[in-house]
C-alpha cells in the first residue's frame, strides 16, 4: 500500500535528510517508524501524503506516485500532525470533524453521519458544540484523529501520537489506532515511546541520520536499537513480551 523507492530529500540545502530510503508496507499493516531526534521521521511521513515530494526516487501509495497523482494520493492518506493545534480549523468540535468530509463534497446527511460516528468513536460526542481550542491536549489529539477517520482514508500516518498524553490518553489514542487497523486501514506511526505500541505493530522501521538502517518484524529489530538513540522497552531487554497499554 505504501512503497518508497530510493527516496532522497534535502530541503534544498545540500544536506540529505532522507537518503536511499526504500521499504514497503502492505495494506492493512501497522508499521512504526522509530529513530532519534532529527533522524528524519517527520520528513518521511510528509512524503507519504505528498506534503513533500522526493528529490530522488519515488513514493507510491496504492500504486499511485505522489509526483504525478498528488490529488488522488491526498484523498487516500490522512495525516495526524504532532501538534494538534496546527490541524484544528473548525469553530466547534463538530465543525472541525466535518471540514474534511465537506472538502470531499459529500452530501450533507453523509457528512453528518460520519461526524457523529467519528466523535462517538473517540469519545467526544458530548463535547460536539464546544470550541476546539478549549479542549485539553489529549482531547485535541482525539479530535484530529476523528477528523481523519471521518474522511475514511485508506492510509493514516500519525506523527508522535502519544506525546504528552497520560495513561488514559495513550489508551484512547491506541484504541483509535487499532480501530483504524481493524477497519482495514494501513497505519504508519512515528514514536519515541516504543513500549506504548510495539506489541501491536507488524513492522518496525528504524531511521538513523536519514537512512533506513533496519526494517522488519519488531522482535528482530529491537535488540541493539539503543545505539541509534531509541530506548528499547524494558520487557524485551529482559527477553519478555511487551505488555499492552490496554490491559
Ligand atoms: N523545514 C526544514 N528546513 C530545513 N531543514 C529541516 C526542515 N525540517 C526539518 N529539517 C531538518 O531535517 C532533519 C530531520 O528532521 P525531522 O523533523 O524529519 O526529524 P524527526 O526524526 O522527526 O525528529 P524529532 O524526533 O525531533 O521529531 C533535521 O536535521 C532537521 O533539522
Ligand atoms: Mg518529528
């Protein structure tokens, strides 16, 4: 569903921030992108919905290349940014969730149904008339996820979805991510907090200074990950499975 072929990108200043990055994530998988600060995770995510176009190589989503099918790719990929405030546009919680489906030019009853369903799914139905900027950080994160869910994308990419969330916030966001996967979505998540999601992941991709240094099943990649500035979950360091945050 997602395929990168020899992707290189430099922000135009001569320093490669992604170099020779190639991988594929099959439809319906949950993949995690890990790496130290500045390793290129956000830059990579921005390539998947075509916010950035590669200077070398190509990015394919559902067989479509971001360079020559940008509109079609954007319809397929929902992106949840690290800073929810940057993504909130509506005057009320409901209007914010409706914004995406409205841009898809769906009929009003369909939009209203999707908004209700998405707000129910993230537990924000009771706040639908509230101004988004009065929500807590965790609630804003869930609101941006609802906005993406309402567009029913085939692929969802989330940038640091667990940052600054408490236990219940992590659990709620994790449930949404698993619900997206259960609905058939392909999901790509960047995180520094591997222990919060790794037990649910099909694939781990490890970036180091813009290069993909490992990719595969998490169990194979986790040992030795700390040399790349990513904390290995305590459980796997002791040879045990990581406990899910949902139980
Ligand atoms: N708009 C930009 N212009 C120039 N350089 C940039 C820009 N955005 C990021 N960079 C550089 O690209 C590199 C990768 O940044 P990126 O944000 O992708 O890292 P990251 O892995 O997401 O880091 P973090 O864990 O801190 O979120 C960094 O060295 C950064 O300074
Ligand atoms: Mg980042």
